[in-house]
C-alpha cells in the first residue's frame, strides 16, 4: 500500500495556498493509501517565539484541516513533536548532509531575504524535513511547488545515508499538481503567511471581503480591456468557479466595461460559498475543546509505532545499537 505523508507548519491559520497546494490533495489521498499528516511544530520554532501563540496555531491548523475533511479515522494525524524520535533521526542525518546541499536551499535564502534571522535550525530545516519524511518510510509526499527542492534534498540525504550504511531508506517522490503548484496571493506573488499576502480559509465574512477587495490591480480604467492571464483575481477565481463562469469572467476582462471591483466581488462570493460546509463543520468542532487534543494524541501513538521501527533500524545501521 502506498504511504502518503505531508506536513503543515503552525505559523498561522491555513490559507488558500496550503489548501489547494497540499491539504486538498492530501485529503483526497487519505482514501487511496496509508496517510500520515502532521503539524510541523518543531519547524515552526524557527519563526514563532511565543509559546502561547505556538499552542494556539497548532490548534488552529488542526481544526482547519479537520474542518476541511482530513479524517482521523482514515489518516494518522499528529503533531511532529508527538514523535520526538524525529529529532534523533535529524541528528543522525545531519552527519551525512553536505553543507553545500543546504547552502543551495532556495527556501533558506528566501527566508533571509524576508528578514528572518539566520539560525542553525533555519539552515538545518531541510534535514529535519528529511527526517519527517524518512522516519515514516513515506512513498509519496503531496506538497506545493515551494517544497520541491526540499524533497530533492530529502532524496539526496537518503541516498548519502544508504551509500554509507546500506539500503535503510526508500526514496520518496513528491506529488505536485501542476494547476495548483503555486497559488497566488493578494499581491500576485506566491501566497505565503510570511509575505503578508495570504487569504486564510476561515476569515469572518467582512474580513474575507476586505482581503479580496485588497487584491492588487493595475490602474486600467473600468472601460478598458484587461488581460485575464495577468490577473490574480482570475487565477484565484479559477480554483472555485465552474468552467463557464471562469470563461465569462475572462471574456468580461477582455471586453472592458467591467471594473476590478466587480470581479473581486464575484471572487469573494464564490470563496465564501465554497467554504460554507467547512465553516459549519469548523464551528461544530469548536464545541468540543478536547477533541483536537484526543485526535492528535491518538495519531502520535500510531505514528510512534512506525517511527520506533525506523529509528531502531537506523540505530543498528550506524552502530549506536547492535
Ligand atoms: P508550509 O506550512 O509552508 O505549507 C504547507 C503546504 O502548503 C503548500 N503551500 C502552497 N502550495 C501552493 N501554493 C502556495 N502559495 C502555497 N503555500 C504553501 C506547501 O507547499 C506545503 O505543501 N516545510 C513544509 C512543512 C513540512 C513538510 C514536512 C511538508 C515540514 N516537514 C514533510 C512535507 C513533508 C512547509 O513549510 O509547509
């Protein structure tokens, strides 16, 4: 059976990029194989320094994912720190990880350019991510395009380890869906919590409207034709609206006579409506405060069983145990 694994950092509530790029594919895959999905709280220590905020974000991400349809009866859902063996594996893997591999990390350079202070953990981030993936003998990792290089690094690290110690790890494959590989944010760049351009899944109605209305557009006047191919509005609308509605918006763009404000209203309406069932489920989940904790604790227990086998294999392979 194919084993799927993916993770979400608890750096805030989930946004449309997380949903379309990874969460929705992961939810579809939970019916197709063995699924391991987790909240990457060790990773989030990179950027979240307030313990209360971290706890809150873990809860939010868990509730968001469950509300969207992640089903703990099908997928093992846990927090990364619920299986601390992952940090041991990361340390062991560090030893076979060339510095150059990490120095080439786009994500590291990107974070520095966005003002994140360089730390050892930020630099070693791909090693911990490799440990996440290899600890569970994952076959396929559904992610957005921004994680592609991390998957390549994971494969490189696994290969280095296997070269030294025998065939201990299988090499995981990324699963990146072309049409949702990079969801655009309010400013037309990749949607990201850290860029401040994200549309979160469960904003209140007024807040969602405000965000959608703040999508950056050019100064083309209402009556002039507009290019749908260059528009973040159209690219987001395409994620929600049926093909005929998308075609209608594209033709209204080209024809001119409709302002960006009107297009944004259409986009808001379709987002708000699409998430209605998930919003309902989310408010139900919130009535039982212990539920999320129970789900994550049970998930950690199940995940630990697999992790213990892998870590025992690794300890033997490197000579820490006999
Ligand atoms: P994170 O928390 O930044 O994002 C979670 C998932 O959402 C995807 N994503 C996007 N997809 C398309 N368009 C976007 N604008 C967009 N923004 C985010 C991400 O690609 C990701 O799949 N390092 C990971 C977390 C992680 C992980 C792992 C993932 C830790 N260990 C092991 C897979 C396997 C991260 O920061 O994702």
